[in-house]
C-alpha cells in the first residue's frame, strides 16, 4: 500500500510517498481503508523532530497523521462494535504508523461510526480536533447553558469546533481571530469576536466562566490576561500540552479559586467525543469546516500551508476517491 514515511526529521521535503506492507489488525483493532485524513500542527511538529513531550516517542522511520475516515476492512477477534463495511472515523494509535496511508490499523475504541450525512472528506477533517474540542469544552470545561466562554484561535481546526460545541451547549461564545475571520465566526455562531492582534481583549471582556486556549501560538502573556478575565471558580483549559503553566499563571488562578488544565494525551474520552460529534453533525448543529483538499501526493504543500498557522478550519488530504467505496 502507499503511505507517507519520513526517514529523517526536517522540512516538508522529508515526507516520501512509498510502498509499505499493509498492516494486520491485533485482536482489539480494526483495519481501516482510509479515504481521507487531515493535517494537524502535531504532524509538522513531529516531522520537524518533535517537542520535549513527543520526542521520546519518535523513532525513525515514521508515518504521520492523526485523523482518518474510511471503511472497516477487517476486525480483530475481540472487536464487537464494528463490522466489515462500516464507515468510520477516528484517531489512529499513537505512537504508530499514522493515517497518511491507504490503510491503517487502530484500536477500535478510538473510532466511531461516521455521521451519515457527510462525506469522507468532511469526516477526515474532524476526529482529533473534535476529540480535543469536546474534551476541552464539555468534559474538562464543564460548559453550561448561558455561561460566557472565551475561545482563543477560534477559527482554527480545534477552535471552530470548540465554538460550535459551546454554542450547541447554549453558551455565550467569544472568539479571538484575525478580522478576516469575523464574519465566518459569526456565521458559525460566535456571539462576539475580537482580533487578538489589535484589540485589547482583556480591557473589553470580563466575567468569563471558561477560557479555552486553542491557539497554535504558545504565549504566556495571553494566558495571564485570560486568567484575569475569569470569574471566581472559573476554568482555564489549554490545548498546548507541551507548554507547562507558569508559576505566575498558577498564582493568578489560585487567587480566584480558578483551575487550569491541559487537554490532550492520555485519558481522553474518545467514544463519547466522537459519538456526540456524530450526533450533533447528524442534527446539523455542527459542521466540518474545510479550507482546502490536497491529494496525498501534495502533502508537502499541505504542510507548508498548515505551518502558516492561519488555516481556517482544516486542510484535508484525500487518499482515495469516494466512488472507489463499494
Ligand atoms: N492536545 C492535543 O492532543 C491536540 C490535538 C490537536 C491540536 N492540539 C493543539 O491545539 C492547538 C490548535 O490546533 P489547531 O489544529 O486548531 O491549529 P490550527 O488550525 O493550525 O490553528 C490555526 C488558527 O490559529 C489562529 N491563530 C494564529 N495565531 C494566533 C494567535 N497568536 N492567537 C490566537 N489565534 C491565533 C489562526 O487565526 P487567524 O487566521 O484568524 O489569525 C487560525 O485560525 C495547537 O497548539 C495544537 O498543537 C492539541
């Protein structure tokens, strides 16, 4: 089968499309024929050699990719929740061979049935960002109707889903983005939008119940300003798993009995995140936002675009044409 592998860390050119053996599922795994995957910041960070958190897991040669939408081709002997032919979406094993490939094996517990009303391309844009946004807003953020939620990086892959999940839960949503994304975010349901570059959001806002930091930029000053906006007992959830909270931030939060937590890594609620996402998409309360679709052969261009850190929604990699599905 065709798959992307890297044999050295570096720029986009280190990604090679090669022939590798098709994987075989273990007892608790499914074999998925992959139709679409998408690009996440972790993909280019891994390609470049990783960060302090990821580096210990990275052994060359490496596959890349954290999202998959496709069709179940085989099921392991212990798998009860899927059958051959099911359309599924989910997150491959990590560490593992990634999802930039014609086939992958993954734990069945990291996949769910795809929403019936969307394409493989749309489904391929969703899993890992839905996982992080759902866990951040609902499981850790404990959002309630009427609460005021501030989302940084609201137009990005994680951020746009966080906006939609928070709105679906009845929250009042304030997003930060560049001004060219204001109309887009309003259409998505955001109640207020602020430009992180030239509006002093800390002087304009207050009384925030939940801050969800989904910006791809690690910035302690923004974290501190956000902590100031939180209500007594508020919650700060941060996607930047590799970047610990400073003592200054911890003190600022402790002063108002607020809590701070990172979302990601172990302990994520895969099944509920994906099945709730499926439900919300089928109810047309949430949609996949795709900025561009590249064929797998153009993965280097897709990475270059993602590395600008200004993608609206997701960049999808098409692995197979949907009409190939039987
Ligand atoms: N923990 C995990 O397992 C996990 C999984 C997925 C993602 N993540 C993390 O979540 C974060 C977001 O990922 P993503 O996939 O959503 O990234 P992304 O799609 O690449 O983010 C792009 C967005 O970031 C916004 N942005 C750029 N600079 C900003 C700034 N200084 N302040 C606020 N927003 C800014 C851009 O907005 P404008 O174009 O409007 O300027 C753009 O909409 C990353 O740090 C990623 O590593 C973590």
